[in-house]
């Protein structure tokens, strides 16, 4: 039985709230630390294998179309030819926000060898995403959007952030579900699997 798009969005929204990040609200959704990050949202310095998934290894990169806040479009399939680190995030997701500066630095340090593509799962106010990145000093990451939440449905993890590594042929290497310290020592070994 096929579910309507509205029902799928409702189920996805509930899963994200129950399984990971809380949507932005008037009251702070998650306790705040002194630095403004949600308490417990900073990725641990040690690698958590329970968030690491290789069960989809070899699956082809989906051919979805993304847009930016100006209406420009890109196809994910156009990224074949270079390894791709695809990160799903949202402005209301504390662990996602903690990762953004680390992913920005990674994008700068791996330019030419690895494309770091962050895709916002925010809906309703696309202009908010570009401003959000700019306000946080994010320079390497572009404000790409997935307005239909096709990627969330495709990966079906129910948690943000979700990060997927693809090799140069557009084949999935692994998924990491949840926050990660992208500056940690284990990151180089993780990425090496897709850069071979």
C-alpha cells in the first residue's frame, strides 16, 4: 500500500523528533551549554561504531535534484567522478550545527580530492539556510536544500545529521548516523575508504 506524500512527511517528522533532533521552538528544545551548543551535542572525540553503517555499500548515488536559496539546481548524479561526502542537516538540529564548522574546515582541507556537500532538510524558509551559514562564518559549504525531503526518505535513518560517503564512481561506501567529530583522528581513516 502506497502512503501519501503528506503522511510520509508526518511520519518522517515524528521520526526525526523522536529519534534525534528536536524542531526549533520558542523554548530551548535541548539544554544549552555555556558556549551555546546543546548540552551533549558535541561529537565525542572517540569513534562510535554503533553509528557507522556499511550495510548499503555499493549502492549508487541517488539521482535527486537539489536547489539553493536562489533557485539554482544541481543533480546529485553530476557529482560522480570525485568522492562525495553528503551530509543531511537542519538549522534546528543541535548536533548538526556543532558539525558544520568541522565540515567547513574539512571541505577546505580536502578541496580537489573530496566534495563535501551539506544539504539542509529545512522546509518553508529557504532563505533562512543561507543566512544561517553566513552568520556562523561557514565559507566552504553551500546552502543546498532538499525541499521535498527526498534524501531523508531515501536514507530513512530517522536521525539528523546523517552523513554518507560515496566513492568516485558514485557508489556508497558507508553511512554515519548522528553527530561526529570530523576533526578527530579517525576521520582520515574513515574517508580513506572512499578516496582509494
